């Protein structure tokens, strides 16, 4: 099939909180009509997709790709952090599409990294990227996404890492962190990185800090914890957010070592970009580099906060239709 025969294309970025969609009308065309819908407003993914088509008075696309916050294995997808469950082939058939590609949302985000502009990124700490080297990626939002982008042989596109690294076991670097992880372990059993490094995870950290400090627990949401931490109005919230940044740096360093991410470590998701300078002053970068004999190796790797105005995962989903 000629590429021009695969348009128009619909792309999506589906998280536990929001479902974002965009449209590409023709080959070489720009991403347009980007809209975000609250996922909770729709019974199914197909309903959200149909709503987008109806709102923009468009017919079903020829090709479609979505990145979704979930493992994608086989035809049936059941979201971990949302109630949607669907058959890939069923949605394709019901909407009359020629192709429907479903990939992990952080696989899509990884594919977008080479296309990001300089003003889409904010470097935290030192280091300089090595051209053609692997890239690392993680991001905290409704869950914790982990991916990367590996160089391929000449003539082939880069290869995204497709995994569930957000569920790796969270490790402590000092006694204070161990006390908080112990409180989380008593509650959850296995303490994955996502139990601390996500929106719900930030609340978990706050409640664990309160338990360790013997302080009363208030019914806070993740946004409340962040706000009180940034303005310094609640010492338990401050400690929770400090732990969040430290744990994030530790996990990011592990990923950078695992992938050999000399091309840079990228921090996406919805939480960190909103923290602004507070995050830059946190212990994130210190913990990223604190790997004993490999401190110098990690000191040379730049870390970037992804702060693009348009969801980069939509760009990645569009690239996936040509690269995967």
C-alpha cells in the first residue's frame, strides 16, 4: 500500500486519567486537532474515539495508532489504572479502519524523543549527550512509565524498549528512605517503584511519612501534596516530595546504567514538569549520580525534563505507524 493511501490518520495517547487524540490529514501533514478528554467520562476507548470523530465531524481514519498506559500483549487489552478493556481487532473492525496499532504509551513517548525541539526540554544538572547512543526514559503520572530508545543498524529506525520497568522493586539509599519503604511494605507487600513514583504514589509517600513521624494523616490528593510541599506549608508534604525526587533519581540512574543511556535520560509524565525549579533544586540529580564507582559515568549523562506543550506521545504514535 502506498503511504498516501494510509491517510487520514488518527493518533492517541491514552492514560489512566486522560485520553488525548490528534489527527494527521495527509502525508507530510502536521498534527492537528489535538484534544484531551477525561477518560472517566467514557465507558470504553471506542466511545472516546467516536466522540473525537463526532466533535471534529470526521469519518473513521484509514490508519490509527495509540499509545496506552498498559502492557500490550495479544489482542485483548485491559488497563491497569483504568477500567477500559477492549479487543484491538474488535475496535478496528467496529470503526472500519485498515490498520489499528496499539503500543505502550512510553514506547510511543520514546519514539518521539528524536523529534523534540530544544524548547521542549529542560536540562537538570550537567552532562552532554553522546550522538547515536541509547536514550533512557521514565515518567510519573497516573502510573510510572519506563522505556528507552536504542540505536539500530544503518537504514533502520531506532528501536524502542517495550517493558514494565515501573514495577521494579524500589530500593532505599539511607535509613530514612528504608523507614518509609518499610511502612509501604507493611501496606502493600511488594513495594514497586510505581507505589511511590506516581500520582497515587506521592499520596502513598505522604501517608507513609505521616506514619513514620507519628503525624495525623489528612485526606490529600497528589496535587495537594505537591502544592503544600512547593509552598512549604506542610512538613510531611515537603518530606514526601523530597523522597519522591530522590527515589526518582535513584530509579533513573538504574535505568541509565542498564541501557547505557549516554544519549541522555528523559523525564516525562505529568508530575515532574509541573514542579519547575523546585525539582531542579531537589536531590534528583544527586541521587541519579550516586552509584558508587560509576558516579563519574553517570555525571556525564544529561537528564532532561520533557515539557512539550503538545503530548509527545502523539508524535511517537504517529512515528510508530511508519517505523513499527
